[in-house]
C-alpha cells in the first residue's frame, strides 16, 4: 500500500512538473492573455459605471418631476381650501402624500446609485493605474526576454564557432605532425643512402690498395717494437 501511494505521489509530481514546464514555456503568451482579460474586465466595469450613472440620472429626473407635481398639487389643495372644498382638498393632499413617497423612493435610489458610482469610479481609477503599471512591466519583461534570446543566440553561435575553430586547429596540428614525420623519414632515408654510398666507396679504395681498412695486428706489433727499441 505504501509503495502504491508513493508511486501515485511521484506520478502527480511528474504531472505537476510537466504542467509547470508548459506554463513556463508559454509564460509570455499567458501573461498577454491575462492582461487582455484584465483590460476587458476594466471595460466591463466602465460599462457598468455608465449604466449606474444613467440610472442615477433617471432617478434624479423622476425626483425632480415628482417635486414639480407636489408643488403643483399643493397649489390645488390651497385653492380647494380657499373655496371651502375640504373633501377635494383632502383628495389632493392624499395625492401629494403619494407623490412625496414616490419622490423619497426615487431620491433614495438616486443617492444609492450616486454612492455606487463613486465607489466604482475609485475602483476603476485604481485598476487603470495598476493595469498601466502591469503593461509597462510586461513591456519590460518582453524586452528582457528578447535581449536574453539574442544573447543566447550569440552565445550559441560563438560556442559553435569556437568549437569549429578548435576542430580546425586540431586538424591543422595533425597535418603539421604528419608533415614533420614525413620530413624526418625523408631525412633518415637520405642519411642511410649517404652512409651506404660511403661504405661502397671505402670498399673500392681498400681493394685498390689506396686506403686502409684500419690497423691490423701486424701494424700494432711493429709499432710496439719501435717503442721498445727506443
């Protein structure tokens, strides 16, 4: 059981390493996609802000219209009271109460939209600043990546040329070594030829009685007798 657990753990580790390798190889592409998604999210937030601002404006316009109606009906109620028509004045007062309730609701809605819009504006500004910094950092990372890729290519070419140069120098040394060996062989052959020629000439001179082939035993004895006589 422990062995199987360890094997599964190792397998999961291998999968994680493979996944990390894929992520590393596609890091810039993933980063670009994340920046695009952040930009779209920011645009969606701006669209939502525009909608909230529109709703706030509509609520405020409704509130203003209701306030106008309230003032208008207040005038009606006053005229009804002046004419002693209390029943009509009561009906108008009921209408005014309804309008005031509606106005209060629209005012509350407008205030809520205004507060939400203000918070969203703050969040959008902060997001814009963060996104701007992120894009700048992405540009820096891309530039660094390009520089490092160029440096790696130069280093690889230099390494390759250095290796080829070393191979060429090795080949040149081998050629020089072979040439030196051949020259030595030719010199040795020449020396052997000269020595052979000298031996042949010496033999011819000795046979002709012109040259001696060295001191003989008789020559040495004669030299000793001469020393003894002295």
